[in-house]
C-alpha cells in the first residue's frame, strides 16, 4: 500500500469514528523558507562555538578535506531520509515505512503518539546535525563543521514541525506528501 492511499483510508476511518482533525503541515516553498529561518539560529550557535576553537584542516593535503566534504554533501538528502526511515522503522516496524527516491521523501504508515513522531521527525537533526557538530567540535575539522551546518539546514523544517507537537494531542498521522502531520482528536 502506498503512503497516500494509507493516509486517505486512515483519515476516513478516523473521521468516521468521530475524530476531528487538524493539519500541522508546511506546504511546498514554505517548508524550505521557514525551515531555513528555523535553522539559521542553530547554525549561528554552532558557528560561534566552532570558530571560538581553532578550526583546522584534518589532513595536510587540503584536497582530502574538500573530497570528504563533497562526499558528505552529496549524501546529505539520502542520509536525511534514511534517518527518518531508520527511526520510524525501529519505532513502528520497517514494513510501515515508505521511502520515495524522486523527489526524496520518507513517510510512516502508522498511527503515532507525539514521542514516536518526534524521534522519527527529528532523527536527521539529532543524529546527523548534532553528530557532525560533535565531530567538528572534537576534531576542529572544517569539513565536519560544514557537514553539520548542511545537515542542520536540511533538518530545519523537521525541527519546526517538531515545535508544533506540544499543540497536537491525539493520534498523529505522518502526511504522505507534505512536511508535517495531521492530528486526530476527540
């Protein structure tokens, strides 16, 4: 079953059981714009901390650092979606996760509470953004800093959607085509 048909069936079933719904989604360019704005203070904090240390190249040959960053940059979007899939797969079962390659997206086909949704939605930020930040701060390597900033930027809309979670009380369904979720409540 694809993500859109699951979402429509579950939405109809929950509405038939008397649940009301409220969408917490960022559509199209708004997801990119507000995600970018949400990520900027996080990147600024990382930058202030990183540049207060002594940034350096990891290897004597600078091209090796550029090659490392290029490999990390090319893998950003697939890694981002795989982090959603991995965590939602662990929380809800891997058979409930759908990953789309063009355009890249991941959707979970399960009813979730706020905690499960949070960990799946925030996984790219928590694992990749903070992971590369820690690597940058420990090693001082600029390639890790640049990768951290890139992953935090890519996870900006996810972080913003996680900020909506305190207002969502009920059953959450991941939206199959937009960034966000729909909350069903009584």
